[in-house]
């Protein structure tokens, strides 16, 4: 018998709770439980950020849950995120909104996000997420690497620092044949971005560098940060993250890396931090900073075989997350928060697999 397709839609009330509309085996259920635990542990951090009187803001817990959805589902803007929150019952449930709650204006949401999120809070959130992975992460064996993050700035905005601001409309539009360097030029729209190319023969882009340290058991991110793009930033950032992971040199770890980290200064400093470097040897017209005292051990080959794990978060952050080309000027918290989202996405699956 053919079903009825009348478009009356006369029902005004629903008696099915929002909780029952979400499938019991939906992947976001485990993520939501984990996020609630993390946010409960950050309650005092949130409480210190807000005054005791005045007009209530968007609850920081709901704001962070909404931002996580934006990362998980590749929502390109806050305007589109608010639109989906208005009609998507799954999004409403995850954020904590009832079916009849009004959705925030996108400009109000963006303003509250700017006031709440910074590098310090993003690192605290990342640390709390990492604490939920106890038992899943190796505390001895790691891999470090960096990736290029394209800035939301055009080449026309990359102009001389000593230029005359005459307000002309075509300022910076003709730069062919002009030598442009970071020490003489800067972007007028994103001054922190630097002109940088990934490798020889590729085009230079206004960019930042994102750095991560992943553990070698399941590829979870153990540390993350961003820097300005230059030739030494990868090694400098690696030392800062290794200093944190080794607990200021109190325990010894192994760290795998590619040829870019094979320098005498980096290897010597890392050893002072009690980190044994398993880097790929760079012997192109030069001598490697490590020798057979390191390469003869089986652990060296094992570390090199695990280096591919660091590419998994980079791929996810750029394909699913917002890191391929960052629209917001505060690249540091966007990158660290997205790394925390990657761990949140992975931890429930690993817990179910290891149970």
C-alpha cells in the first residue's frame, strides 16, 4: 500500500526527548562524555575568567562544545555553525541546548569566543584532554615534526615596512621583479605571517609553522605549538616541547625525526634534556650529527618505522580540521585547540579497542 505524502505538518508538539533521538551507538556519545569530564575539571579556570555580576555570556562549556563541532564537521564559519545549530538536533544535543532554546547570533558567538579563547586556555584544555588518555599513550617513545600553515593573507598585502601610506588602492598590486624578504616586507593584514616555502622549487606563501610531538604507541598528540615560519623554527619548537615532555630533563625518552633535525646544535641540546634522538641521517655533502653509537641499536630502526604516525594528525587537521589555511589571526590557539579535538576524536575509539 502506498504511503501518504500530505504536507500538512500540523503537529506542534513533540513528546520524544532529545536524548532519545540520538542513537545509542553514535560516535559523538563517547566524545560528549569525555568532553564533559574535561570541562568539569576546568570549571575553576572558567570561573576566574568571568565577573560575578553583569549580563550573562554564552556558557564557556557550550561555546567550546560548539567549536569542537565546527572542527569535527568541517563547518567553515560561525555563521554556518549557528545555522546548523538551529535545525540540527544532533548539534543541539552535543552543545547542550534544548529543542526550543534560541541559537546565538553569529556575531555574539564570535565575540564571546575572542574573549574566552587564548593560547593559555587552549593549552590547559589540551592538557586536560591528554590526561584522559592515561594508559593509552607511551611516556618513553615519541616523534616530532612540523607542518606549514597557510595564512589568510594575500601576496598583495606583503609590502615594504618603510612604505609611504598614501592610501592608494593599487598599493602592493605590482610586485613582479621586486625582491621581497621578511626583513624588509610584512603583510598589512597579518603582520605575524612570514613568506616561506616548504621546499626548493615550490612557491613561497605567507605562512606559519605548526609543531607537534606524537607518542609512538597510538599516534596521539603529546605536545603542540605554533611559531613564525623560518628555517630554524622547527628545531627550536621541538626543544621547547621536549623540555616539557621530559619534565625538565628528569626522565629519558627517545625522539624520532626527519633529516631537518640532524644538526649538531639540536642533537647536543636534546641530549642535555635527556632525549635520545633517532633522526634520519643527513649525509648529503655533510656529516651526520649522530653515529653508530645511536644507529646500531634496534630501537633506532623502530623509531624510524614509527615516523609515519606524525603524518596522521597533520592529515586530519588539514583535511577535516581548519589548519590548511587559517582564517583567524590567533593561529596559536586554533592549532592547539584543533590538536585537542584530534585527541578527543581518537581516545574513545582507542579505549573501546583496548577494553
